[in-house]
């Protein structure tokens, strides 16, 4: 008789992942949890894959308590509760650990740039939301460049109807995708406040907000998928 195969033991998740599981059972997505703790959704995934999240256990515990005992469900209210219970990691020497994150800066002249690749696009380009929000707060203008399959665009490559006044209007890639730019300092660009509102209406999903603008203005087909996104800001003269 052949030997019986043993079942692989179920993976043991850390406390942060267990709390995230409870929040998901309560109807929240990983993206929602990321918004509540003001971090990128990829970090929530790393609770499971890389044993991260210990610094967020007190915050997530308080959030669960607020949901169960006080009936609070709004993510903005839960984020406010979580904020008071999130502490920075410490090093072995007991000092505060540095946060490993890319700097997101808007210079005094109003110039700022943020990019999102394939992985960030999948999570709604969350890293670009603070840039757009700050640009709106400062009354800046913005422009953006999107990259998607050439067949996803409505207008032919190089069409002046699609992106008028942009010299560098199309960059064609070997994988049959194209980068097209919308807005510039020369054409006046777009009101950052308007795009901040669009992002808010999309639940903080920058990718979805830009995708909807491209649909509303007749530039892409409904099934088009953005693979890369860049936001640029400047102060109007």
C-alpha cells in the first residue's frame, strides 16, 4: 500500500494578518484597510507574505472595536481612529526606524511629478493621490501621461484631436502600447481641484478617475486598460 500523503499545514498568519482577515470578513477590502491605516495596499498584502504589520496591530484592533461596539463603518472615520494608534517601528538600538518610501515633493515653484507602474496601477495608483490632493490645495495645474495598448485609443496615433498642442503627443513601445500626454504648461493643463474631486468620487482610485476622464472625453474604448501613469504639476502664471 503506498504511503498516505500528509496534508501541508495551514499557513500561520501573524496578528496583523489575522486582524485584516476579520476586517475583510466584515466587508472591507485590502484597499479599504490600506486607506484606514494610510498606507499602500501592497503593504497589507505583505502582512501575509512577508510577516509585516506589527506596528499596525493596535490601530487595527481599535478599528475593529469601533466597528463592532460603536457601529462606525465609514473608512474616513475609521482612519481617524487608526491614526492615533499607529506608531513607528524601532531599530534594535531602540531608535525610530526610517520609513522606506519614495519622496513625494512639490517644489516652491509648484513643480511635482509622480509615476505609477503596473503594480501600483492595479492598486489604484494610491501613491499619486497625495500629489493630486496637495496640488489641489495649492491651486496648481496638472497634466498627465497614460500608457495603454494602442488599440485602446479611439483616435489614430498622432491625432491632434486626441492631445492637441502636445509636441511629444505619442510614444510607441515595442509591446504595442502607446504613451500619450494630456495637458501641458503651454496649453494651460487641467485644474488640479477638478481632478482631486474626480479621485474622491472614485473612492481614492486615481487609475479609475483618469480612466473615466478618458472615457468621458471620448479618447479611449471602455475596455482599455491603463498600464502606466504619470502626473505632473506646476503653478499657473
